[in-house]
C-alpha cells in the first residue's frame, strides 16, 4: 500500500497516458488498491486489457508465498488465490478484455471463480483464454470441468489453452465457431469429444495435444486444420491415431516413451502435408509413408532403430517431393544410401554409431545445395557425396581427438562451394588446411577451433585459404582455449611476425570471437587490415558464437580467459584506414 501512496504523491502532475503506462506495470493486487485512493484511478486501471493471474500478480511482490508442502496449507493458498481472483473480476471496471491467463494449480473446488472469470471475459470480448492449472506439487488436484454454458451465444474467442482440465464429452461445442488455435495439455481425450471439437470448430487451424491421456483410439478429421502437434509424453497405453485433414500443412509428432508400439500412427490422409517432424526412440509407430507423398521437409529426431533397413528405402521411394531432410541423434548401425532427385538440404547431426568398424554414407543428390554433418563417435563414416550443385557445407570434427575425419574424400568434388562452416580441433589444422585451399569459389568461411593454446602456432594458414578464394567476402574465426590453465596471453610481448605474400581485393567483413587477443590472432588481423584492400569492418569479441548444426547456435557465453581492449587497440590502431571500422566488443 505504501508503494501505491507514493505513486499518488509523485504523479499528481503526470498526464493520464503516463499514469496508464505506470499502472500497466503494477501487479493486479496493487492495481485494485489504487481504487481506494482516487475515483479517477478506479476507471484508469480498467484500461488493462491483458489479465494474467499468478502468484506474482495476486500477491505483493515482497510477500509472494512459496507453494506449501502440506496439503492443508496448499488448500488454504488455493482458496485465497481463487477468492482474490473472483474479487478482482467483480471490481474490474474495464469495458474490454483481450487476454485472460491463469497460471496456478486450481481445480474443481474453485469452479465458482473460474466460471465467472471466463463468462465475464467472453462478455467483454476476450479472444484468448489460457487456463494453466498444472500441478507443480505432489498433491492430487481434482481437475476443473471445462463446460460451455456461457458459449451458447456468439463470442470472439480465437485461442484456447487448457492445462490439467477435464472436458465433458456431452458438452455443447457450438460456441467455438471462431476458434483458430486449440492447445490441450494434460487433458483426458477420447474420440467422441474430439469428433465434436473438430466438427464444430469450423475455423480451427492449429491444434496441439500435449501429454494428454488417450482414453480411446483417436481420429482427427478436419477440413480446416493447417498445423497439428501431438506430444505423447510417456504414454504407454497402445492407441491408434488416424489423421484425415485435407488442408494440413505441418505435423509434429513426439514421444518420450521407451516402449514399442505405445502409440501408432496408422493412417495419414493429408495430400497437402509438406512438413513432417518425428521425434521418438522407435519408428514402429509409423506404418509407412504412403500418406506423405507430397512432403517436402522431414525431421527424424532420436530414433534408435535401424534407419537404413526400415526407413531410408521407403522414405525416398515414397516421398518423391522431398527437398529438406534432417537426421538428428538417430542411431546408425550399417551403411546408409540416400538418393533423392529433388533433395536440396540434408543434415546428419549427432548420429551415434554402435558398430566398432567404419560404415558408409553414400549420398546421390544432383540438386543438393546444402549439407550438414556432425558425428558424435570416434568411428567416423566414410562419406561419399555426389552433388554437383552443392554450395553450402557445415562440417564438424572438433570433438574427435583422433585425426579421423575423411573430409578430404568429399573436398575434391566440391567445385562450386560458396559457404563453408567448419568446427575443428587444433590438431586437425595441418591436414584440414590442405583441403580448404581447394575452394576457389568461397564467398563465406566460418571456422571454430577448439584445443589447448599453443604459443608457437600462427594463423597464417587462414591467409593461404583467403588467397586461394578470390571471391571470399566474409571471414569468421572463433577460438576456444580448451585448457584455461594454459593462457593464450603467453608470449604476448613478442614482436609480430611478417607474412609478405597476402593480398586480397574482395574480403569485406572479418569477425574474430573467443580467445582472440593473443599475439597470434593480432598478427592475422594486422595482415588483413593492411592487405585486404576493400575491408570495411573487423570485429573482435570475447563471446563464443558458432554453429553446431540443425539450426542451433551456442549461447553467447564469455569464451576468453583474458580479454583486453587496449591490447588489441594499441597493436592495430596504426593499421586501420578510413574505410575500415575496428570494433572491439
């Protein structure tokens, strides 16, 4: 209350728009208190259109309680929360509500407050309702029954998210005509209820079933559905799923269940389906690919069965429109052949091998333009690539101590390569640098190097690559000192070495990340500044920023054990010309 009184004393001269903005930052509890101080403010806080009810909003910031560990105290907190929720809605003076979100474990005992909340929200035009009643305690909560006595008339509801609720199968769904997005989380689901939902939600486009309990086999039939997500969690009851959706564009299926045949997708009829994602330890759940003939994008994640004999052949023989394929953390047990006439993008990321001998991955894709590979095993496969149009490659060898990577087997065939991202161990540099000078069409080169710092190592080999690639426009180098006890500042007082051969008239941007204020990197930067005639910008940063495959990047954590702006600036300030910026972050 003192905070609100202070607001009154300091804001009497403020315009209404400023006071409204300040009120938007107050908790709902403090918002109600303002009505006791000013009749004008009573109407002012009614401008809040997005209403979120949680512990932070319903209690003072300095007295927010923890969820009790005993049942009587927990039930007391539930009643207190529901009472405050009901009181707020009774006093709420606003003419319009846009969003209602309740994020607290309420149940059927608090139906009186929840029903009045929903009813008033819909009357005032709410288009988004989220009832997040997940039980974060060990206490069993009787689930709230979501009924629709207030949905008989027209309403503007377009988004509905129900968590840890129960939907009565016999309810009237006629009030969901405008619903476009439906999310059911921890909700018991059975066929009759789903049929009514899909039949009455005539504009439903996005549907998510997240860790729901499937009481029966499921059939999802919709003529409007565009995007479908099913996350089965750890369900172990065997159920069948039929999907019939003429306009469906994307389908994501995932399961944490370790048992075979827990949930089976027996039929997919969606001739417009273009994106299919499947994350599960086994593939027996998917009978065949006959319903995926027009799919262009497929992601397989975490499959532990034999991909080669059960999946690959059927995949590329049935899905003739495939353009983008990702295998992420999938088990590889034998040779793999990938043949795709329209395949343009291929990723094989973190796929472990269980064999003790080498295996082959043969790729025959005449239209392939990008390829990503990162293994997580010492047994590196022998990879053969027949892709004459390949322009972009990501290749990771940084986590193999042994120098077995066979990048040279495909380097000789990448004549058109323009964009190369490579993660390597320091011990691989001498051999990899011989392969990298072959790419004369490179436009962009990103290198990530990990390993203990060696004060005798220079980076002039990068200049050799740049000279061999006259079209190179952007160079990015990230260095991670794998052993912090060996400082990369050793030898920082020695004189810079010269490298007189370097000259480049295409390079424009250089980025240096991580442990990059060593004299070795300063030497590299010095030659780039002096001899790259069109260089516009060179950036130093202590942050790690490198690609790890499948659209993932590292967090921008501080990767430098000693970073000194003045050290870099003093060594390079004389070599920066007017057209080039030196940026030190």
